[in-house]
């Protein structure tokens, strides 16, 4: 994911631009009527990167008058549907157990989960790394609420596999809402480690040893 602090953004941008040039050589110079950014977290792309990609696309192919530019976030389930419909050509998701014979999948990276906790939570003073049993009976915030199955079901599956029961479960539409409820003390949330790069000052994170 491009929001991981270990990603060299300059190299990543250079690789994307090089890939665009290679595609231009294969596809020719047809003028673009639309540009579509899709995937799990395109809204977290640095603005400078989006600008660089658009500038290169215009240089390579040119934009038709009134070109449509879309930045769209899609869940893994929505990406699978879009791939089958031909709306997108490639997607990046987190669900590993969602199989579809029409879709070819390849694991690119394993990313650990961390626990998002509100300021002052008692678990913050205990250990730098938590185990899932430490979270037993703690209120749990899940996202996304829909469509299902989703990352929310993946988190529930982790709890079930470890034999741990959460307390009250709150389901919300997306990550930012989930983190807002964490900050308000409504519960904790299991999130990918890259979410720490959002740098909120009202939420703290602890590693999860599972």
C-alpha cells in the first residue's frame, strides 16, 4: 500500500510513470476521454502523485475536451464486480478468502494488523504489543458495514479462530468513521498497520501478536 511509511514514494512514482510509458508504446496514442483511479485507498494517494500521473497521461495520450477524471474507492467485493464488468482492469484488496473463478489473484504483500485505541485506554499502559485475548469483552468497531463479505468479516473470523468474544460490536460504513468512534471511546478497532500513517492525534495504536 502507498500509505506504508516503508514505501519509497519517489521510486513508486517513477515505477508508475515508467509503466504508463510502456503501456503507451503498446496501446498507441489514442486521446483519453476518461481517467479512472480505483482501488482500496486512492483518496490517500499524495496529491503530488495524482498530479504527476495526470500530467504524464496528458503528455502521452492527450486529453479530449471535457475529459472525465474519477477518483473512486472500492471495497474488495466491489472491485471483483468491477473487474468482471470490465469497469477496471486491476484491483488491490485485502480479502484473501473471497474466491471467484473468473478472477486471477496474486498475494503481493503480507501486512500486520494493529489495534486502534482511544487516548487513556487501560491497555495502552500494559504492553507495547497486545494479544487477541487481551481484547476479550472490549467493545469492537467493525468496518465496512456493507457490502458483505468484507474486511469486517475477516476481523470477526480472527476473533472466532482464537476463541475470543468481543464485547458490544458496532458496525460502521468506513475507516474514518471507525477511527472517530475509537477516539470517542466507543471501542477499539483492528486496522492494517498502514493506517498509523494517517497520524491522528486522538487515537493510539498497539501491535497485535497473532
